[in-house]
C-alpha cells in the first residue's frame, strides 16, 4: 500500500499536480475497490495499477487544472461509467458538488458503494442523460464527459445541463475534428472558447475542449436518443 501511495504522489507530480497523503490514500482505495468489483461487473478494461493511475486518475484530473473552477461549483458527469472523470476530480477538489449520471443500474450501485468506501460525497443518478437533461435544464455550473461520442452528439447531451455563463468541459481524442461541432454548439446555446492539446505523463495525447454557455438551450433539445444518434446537429 505504501508503495502505491508513493507511486500515486510521484505520478501526479510528474503531471505538475500536487496531491496530499489523504488524497493518495483515496486514489489507492479507489483502485483496489474498482479492480475487485470489476471481476463481477464490467467497469473498465484498464486494470494494471500504473495504467489506472495514468489513464483514469491523472487523465481525469489534469484537464481540470487547465481551467479555473470556482470554489463549490456544481457539475454533472454525463455517462460517467466507472466514475471518470468525476471521482478523481472530487478527490482532487472535494469542494465541488458532483452529480454522476449513468444509464446502467449496475454501475450506479457500484458508484454509490465506491463513494462510501473512499469518502467522496456525490449524487448518483440512474437515468438516461437526454431524459435527465430535460428535467435538470440549466442547473449546473459545468458539465463534463469523457466519452467516445462525436462532439456534436456529446454537446446535445451535455450543454442543456449548464447554466448561462457556465461551461461544458469535454475530454476528447486528438483525432477528432472539433470544428465539425461548431453548428451544434451554437444551436445549443454555446460557443467553443478553447481547444487545447496536451499529453499525459506517459506520453498519451489528449484534447480539452471548453464550451461556454452564452444563451439558454432551446427547449426542443435534448432530443430523443434515436434522433441525436441518427441526425446529429
């Protein structure tokens, strides 16, 4: 365990991020609990310690150090899956108020258990994001997603949640043409403010996209999943 804690602290330091002993212990407990739970419920294909630290933990925290998040800001992690980026972000920034949304009940049960295990306070909601987006419109300071969906699709899921003046913070692959989402972002009340490419300490390439919410999302969005997928904005 001590070796794990030291390695977590060193790995975050390599990314220019400082974590304390308590946070390192939370990350270690998250790793142990997730890998054990993963034997029965499919959460992730990444299970080696060093890979989890790089590709889940640092990958979930590093982009949020590149933008200013107000103290106590509220956010929703859309399609959170195994809890990334929300869980590492809440370990790193326990002042934030996080909501984790996922459509699979088994994952939500895991998320509730792991939050209790590692001492993270978060709301876990079992729901389809497009349905929840109609109920919780304009409620959060920022939304986020670390997802493979193309940016026009992801924007329709995520932007409706955000208050005017807030942000949709997308963690993306460097292979995607973000300019293809400009029309969708505009229709949803947003404006692409920043696109930043960076590397994880292990050399993996990543892209951060910052979308500012400049006006209310029209009430017809988000549409149904079928329409979002078949007819992207």
